C-alpha cells in the first residue's frame, strides 16, 4: 500500500471545521499534517500564521487545500504552486475567471495538480440527473436558490466585498450543478442584481440564460429567505419534469422520488483530489464562475434597503 499524500489545510473557518476536517479524516489516501490560519490551530498538528510560513517550514507536505475567502486566494495558490505543491481550491475558486486560468497555466508549467472544486456537483442526485437529461428533449429550466444569509454567513463581511460574490456565493452552487447536468453550454442574456445600499455585492439576483440550441434557463437567488430554505432545480422535458431538491440531495421524476442520500460531497472531493494527484492531472472547470462574471457584466444593478444582521 502506498503512503497517503501529506496535506496542509489553509484557513480554519466554519466550512473547514464542518466539512473539510471530517472529510479528510475519512479519506485514507490523504493525511492532514499541518494548518495555516491567522486565528486558530488544531491540537497535535503544527500550525502557522500564513501559507508562506507553512511552505517554508514544511518542505515534505505535498498538497495544499485552500479554504480561505476568494479574495487573496490567488497569491496563496501561486505561492503553493511555485513551491511545487498540489493545490485544491474551495469554491468559488477565485475572485475572477482570469486569475484562476492563470493558476491553471502555472500549475501546468510546474507539473502539479490544480483542482478547482464544485462541491454541489458531488451531491447524490447530480450524476443520475445528468444521465437522464443526456438524451432528453429539454424545454426549460428553473432554478430557485433561496436561503438566510444570517444563518449561513453570520458576521462574514468578506462575502459583501468585491470578489466575495454576495448571493452568488451560494448561487454558484446551483450554477455548478446546472453546467454539469445540461447536455450543452448555456450563456447569460440578462440579469438583475439587488445590492443593499451599505454593501458592495448583491443580496438578491435573477438571471436569464439560454442554451446553444435555445433552451431557456431562469434563476432566482435570494439571501433573505427565512424558515425552510430552497435549493431546487426544475427541468421540464417533453417526457415530464425532473427536479433536483435540497441542493441535489434529492431527485424526483414527476412525483416519484428516485434519490435520497446523505451528504458526502466533500469526501468525494478529497477522494477525487487524491486521484488527480496520482494521475498527474488537473481539473479546472470555470463555467460556473464565468456565468457569475457575465451576470455582473450584463446585470442591471438595483439599490435596495441597507442590510443589517
């Protein structure tokens, strides 16, 4: 049996503690060996203030997983690539499309793996939905992605700043599923962005998209939903309706439920990262981020009331 790949985790916030740490513990092909975080550490592991200190002190660590906000992540990933470490990026992979493409070019030149992850693509029903839609005649797609920012991102001011994406931080999860299950590419034709007067990123948004053959795709994203949260993608076909609910954890064909499974998204991401490293490959699909970038480019900005937690 080969030794597990040694890995360091950069950023130890909520997503790292809730998803990355338990998933790494369940991935035998990877071994967590160090942490870099400005404000936290883990008992039993060496901890460093930043990635530069980690890279300098830990020459034997082979891979870096970046769980930091997208702003500033380019410099962190570039430093790791220059040090010949494999890199995994939390979503969204960066603050812009161009910077992630530059990282992909750097990784290729350095001969290391770069994995731009989209955890919602690993939801239980996504691949089955993709297969069902491969030969279907799709007539329309509707995305409803609504949640309570106060619950999911309390006190996280970076999400309201340029590069933080605002409501597209969760919305890009829906777009990552969309671009996986659709049998052809889609592009943005119109968008509206509701931006609080005291913020720089949208709290609500709508998007109109169309596929290469003319299939209409509409999306509504909202961060003001209280009570039950909504993460649905409804695909109308000539043979009936296919619905992904609960972020892709459930799949329905009409009223018949086909899939209901527990959340193993991040475990599958880490297993995939180890496979990519072993194969000497990278995986950098920027189509969800490109759709968000185009929504900002084409969207009408609408100022709404200030938002306060």
